[in-house]
């Protein structure tokens, strides 16, 4: 159990375009989903926390108008990088937790590698 | 907020040796401490976790110890194998919160 999928696995786009990344919990209902960003050889940086049906909570320094997060259901959260620029190129990873069965445990998706040209 | 320090940043061992990675945390209210293993280009995978009401937990070659007084916890890997090579992250979360605070990671290299 506790499988999280992410789509797409990689994307290359032109500067100025928007990119949507999907995160799904396949075999459990995720009350909370998290979006992280990871640069090469660095740790995971939390961008935002989203709860189903409510607005995401963004970490300090993360532009909410640039990184749009929607958590429409208990199994799906999306991250849209709007007007992407080369500095947005990174590895984006989502995770999901179920405050019931798994408690605080977070299970990670496989990540999406974004390259903005 | 919580601050997690992790050491060492890199660790090289010979196959069969033990490896120890240490983390300290700042918030005494933290009560859940997971360890994740991340292979290059892949997702972090939970390998073991411990809660504050337990001092030690073991799962085959992997063990985690927790010292609440000193606010530090450690990952112990015995009889290391080349496939243990990866980046390991510790994390902590205070009671009542949902967000994990991660350490900066330790790159473990196990040489045959």
C-alpha cells in the first residue's frame, strides 16, 4: 500500500509557458499533500502544504501566484508552474499522508524533472 | 520552528562495515523521526521511523536510536552492501504539525 504517482516524470518547456504536474495517491486517501523542490545534491525544500478542499499553505519565499496548487480530491493534487523561467528548472516531488492510518508518515511520488529552456 | 542538523554530509565505507548517520533537532516537541533513502534521480523512500516514546527500533540491518534528552537520533546500518549507497535524509515533526523538517542529507558510498 501507500503508492503515490506523479505525472509527468519529466518535462521540457520554453520560457514563459505554464506546466502542470499531477500527484495522485493510488491506494489511500491523502488528507494532506506536500510539494517539494529539490536542486542537485541538496535536500528537499518544502514549497507548500495542501489539504483537500482548502487553500494551500505556502512556505516563506514561495510565490503562490507562480506555483498554483489545487487539491481537488482526496487522491489528486496539482502544481502548476506559471510563466516558467530557466531558474524554475528543478526536480519537483510530491508526497502524501493520511492522518488516519499512516499518521504523520509521508509517502513520496517519483518526482518530475522540469527543464525550462 | 524546527531545525534539523545532519552529519556527516558524506560517508564512505567498505562493504561489510557499519555506517552511522547522526541528526540533532531543536524542537523538544518533536515526536516523530523518519529516515528516508533516496537513490539518484528517484523518490525518497521511507526505510525506518521512530516515535518519541521509543528509544530504539530495529529492522534487519537497519536500526534507529533516539535520545530525547539530548535531542538527537541516529541511523545505524550494519553489514553494509553496495546497494545501500544512496543519500539518506533524517527528518523530524513536532506533535500537532504535519510538515516534516529534513536534514541536509548524507551521501553514503559503500565500496565493494
